[in-house]
């Protein structure tokens, strides 16, 4: 008799039995890490006792029949007055959206940007998405490793780090910094400054490439030519003013982003310094505005369309139970007027 009554048991019935929502039951049966292990075990036990189905089999059915819920978490703003989402992040988001649309899937973009363990934990407790895409590591790297150990399913746009436990997609930042600096050295530049914080993993790797190029050319690595700052036009302009005010000679700039390069170009023009005659400038990212600055900006291009495809495809594989490897994307040097050649 009991068996006949439970033949047609539904998710709603299991939710009532467990005292949780239907979505929590669905996620628990699919093995989602968004539901804690104790709750998953309890719901699976209830489902098995009710004759709902074997948990492992049900997990596969849910994956095949449901559309996974995905949230994208943008990086924190680079400065107090910086936009919540910068132009490069918007381009990267466009690549992700295009791939999700191709797969006929939806995604959400978080209005909340976790910046430490407390805010990240609170964010995850309130947002139970099947998969997450983090656009940047910044100071979150140790926490992302912790999430990976806990079985959370996510991918990251970011750098490759030796102790990394999670899957990330990113450009070869070291090679990008090396390529930008070598181009300036070939043009005869010898006092090359670098603008950007090295506490950001990606920028630290770009700076390593910059220093490697200087060392290979037997050029001095002068600490006075390194200007740590956020990648906003205002911060970059202040870095240029600081160099000029302290009479530190420089004939070229490697900027951590195109936005920083835009600020540097404007500050140089205001100080009466000609680009590229007196100073050559290279940016990083190849955002749309880079081709329309005055002079147009030489930059290192990152392929955001390919990045978007890979981020989505890797996440879908993770949601299906695979463990895909991280990948580094090649960068390209886009030569325009700001270098003179």
C-alpha cells in the first residue's frame, strides 16, 4: 500500500517532507554544491525512502532535462570613482553572453562584487546558482581555492598560479608584458616606465614580463620607473604627473590597461610631452576606444570572444562532472600611432 501511494511522488512532496524549497530539493538531487552536504544527504535519503528514484540516476536525469543556472561575478572596481564594470570586462561579458545564447542558456550578472571571505561567504549563502563565472581573481585567490576544495562548481577569468586548485582561463600576461616592452626596446627606447599595481595577479605577471625584457636587453630595472596605481585614467594621469614633477626621465610607458593608457596620454599632452616623439606608449586589452585615441593606441590584444567561449564550455563540463584543465590564450601586439612604428 505504501509503495502505491508513493509511486507518483513529486519534487513538491519531497520539499514538504524536507521542509525546504523545491529548488533546494532539485539541487540536492543533482549533487549541487550550492546545498550543504548534510542537507543533500537528508533529501536523498527521503527521496529513496519515498521511492522517488535512486539519487545517482536522478542526478543524471536532472542534468539532462534542466537548464543550469549560471551567475557571472564581475571584478571589483579599480578605484573609488571607477565604473562598476570597466570596458574590458564588458567585452569579456559580451563573449560569455554570445556563447550562452548559442547554447540557448540564460545567465545572471551579479550586482554584488565579493571582495573578501566575509562578503564572498554571504554572497554564496544568498545566491544558490549551479555554476559561477568569476571575472578576475584579485585578492580572492585563496578563497577560490577554498571553494574548489569544498566542491563548488565555477571557472575564473584570471592568471595561472602555481598552487591553483580551480579551472581558469586567461591570457598569457607574462608574454604580453614581454612583448609590449620588447617592441619599445626595438624602437630604441631605454627608459621604460610601468604603470599598474603588482598586487593584482595579472598585473604582477605583466610586470614580470616587462622586467624580463629589460634584463634580456641589459637595460637598468629602475624602481623609480615603476608606478603602482589603479587602472583608472585619473590614477594613471597622477602617476605621469608624479614622474614629471620629480624629474624622472622616461621615454616610454607600458600601461597595465588601455584605460590607464588613456589617462597617461592625456596627462602627457597636458604637460607638453609629445607622443610618440618624446614618449612611446603601449596599453593592454585593445578595448574599442584604443583605436580612436589621439594618437591611436598601440596595445596588447586579448581575445575576449574566445575567452567567453572557453569560460562557458569549461563550466558546462564542470557541471557535467568533468575536471577540465586551465588554459592560457595567446596575446597579439596591435601597433598604432602611439609608438611611432
